[in-house]
C-alpha cells in the first residue's frame, strides 16, 4: 500500500515528536552561506520548513522578507511561539505546489527528501517557476540511499542533475564539507541559479 505523505501524516509526526530530521538548530552549511549574503531585502522562501531554525537565524540577522510554508500547522505554530516578533502573514500553512508568489532565494533543508520521489521532477519545475529571473535555490540534498523505507528518501547527484538541468545553472553542486557529523559525506551542498 502506498503511503500518502499529506498534511495529516506530517502533523501526526510533529505531534508525536517523531522528527528525526530535526537538528535543533541551523546547520553549518546553510549558516555559512547566509553569513555571506549582503542584501537583507531578498524575498526568501523555506518550503517544508519544519521548525525553521534557518528562518529564525535569518530573521535574527535582519532579513525581514522570509516566508515559511508547511502543510502541517504544528511546526508553524512551534515557530510562532519561539519567534513572537516574526510576521504571522509570512507563515503559510499550505501545499508548496500551490504557491504562486515569486522569490529571490529558496532554501532547501530536508524538504526534497521528505517528498515522494515521484514528485521530484515537479519539485524542480515548481522551484524554477517560483524564482525570479536569476533567483537561486540553495541548500542540502542527501547523496546517499537509505536502508529503511522513507521518508527520508535518498538518491544520487546524477539522479538530481536530471531534474534540475532543464531549469538551472549549477553554481555549486558538491559534497558539503561542513555537514553535521551524522550527515558527513552524505550531503550535497547545492547552489542553483534560474
């Protein structure tokens, strides 16, 4: 039987604290990238945001156009409690694939690996459609296959290239040098430009 990874599925995982992907803070590769950004007016999107430590870091460092989207309300509620000064209208409880706004930068952090792999071509196309001309998709993808059934779902850089090549220039697509220890040598840091 095929599992439906819908809002109810993810809400239940958050309510049961079944969130093994949650690192409890921003990960070093994304922190390093964000620390290089100079334009604090960028419109940023973090899809499948979960507890959104990346958004917390960005907001606390002066980025005011950060938008979060998740199908499950629990992580957005967790974030709102943690970050009472974050604009509530930037918390989007909806399906990523229904978004229609335009962004300068989209941050990938364990969203891609949570989707049914059959959605990966649609993910790449949707990312491109949400980005402004010259916009960037930045983040981490697992470069490994997992022994247990997903999510998370793994894969390989060769597979991922086939999804992104029609829409993006590859600015960086290499093994992350500063992953957290449990993910060391198993993550690709990507910087793709529309």
